């Protein structure tokens, strides 16, 4: 399917850009957290092209819609949770590719220092700035057929304007089309009490638009 999409994009003179979107359990910074959010792994360069590492430039705009997408992943089934090391075990196989995340050449996107790009909405909610540490909590299938909780640490490389793009996330069972976050019925356990009015307002306005971005190869190692 991905190969067909790339060929179709080429035939239209478009530049294909793979993306991988995932529902994380939370994005957190210090005592603040955003529950059950979509994070998209992709090439970070188009997203950060209009901003500097210290945050937003005045009047900055972005155009980050890709021509193709790989898909969205949502965990499901019963959950068993444990904590992992400071970085996901899946990142321990090889260093993060600087080619997938050009900003890492300047901001040190290495094995021990993976970067994340937050939307300004998420940054305000978390009280986070460029250079701060944020954590992603997410779930993965185990060989035993259960969900296992994982934690991954990231450094905020940039903060970008929220640009609505629901197409970055394909149809997600039990989530897409819901009128409210309170109506979510995904194939994995969630705690509706985690949602706040701010989450409801975001969903009403932006639906599945991602709140943060990481490098494609990092996302593939975490969620692939």
C-alpha cells in the first residue's frame, strides 16, 4: 500500500512523506500531563522550517501536510504496565538517524537525547519550553498478547504553531468520528476521568490533529 501511494504521489508531482501516528497514553512535563493524544513520527524538517530551536518566530507559519501516510497505530486488549528505562529499549539498537531529523544536527538528537516538537497548544498546556524534558507514556503488545506500558524521554527541540491536519491520522477504531472525547470507545482501556474540559475543547476544534511530532525512525523503533 505504501509503495502504491508513493507511486501515485510521484505521478502527480508530489513529494511523498511517510508518517506514523500513534495514540500515546500521555505527554507529560513535570507535574503536568496531557492524556490520550496522537503523536506523529515523520520528517521533522518541514515542521520546524519556519521556527527556531528557541520557539516560535513572529508570524511563523508552517505547511506540514505530507503527500502520503503510513498509518496510525492504536494498542488494544488488556493492559499490564511496567516502567522501562529512560529511553525506550527499542531505541537502544542504533543511534537516531540525523537524516530523518535534520534539526538533530544542531540540537543533538542522539541515542540518549531524542527530540520532540510540540505544538504551541501542547507547550502551553504543559508549561514547556525548548530544551525542556517531556515524557511519552504509551502501550505496546507483548508476546503474551497483553499490553505493556512504556515510558520514553524526549527533549523539546522546537515549538510550532498548531496547524490542523486530521489527515495525518487515518481512521482509528472507536476514536475517529466521536463527537466528544467522552464518547471514545477504542480497543484498549482508557480512563475517561483523565480528560479535562481543555481536552474536550481541543477535540471539538481539532479532532485527531497531532499534538506533538518525533523523528520517523524513532517512532518506527518505538511503535513499528
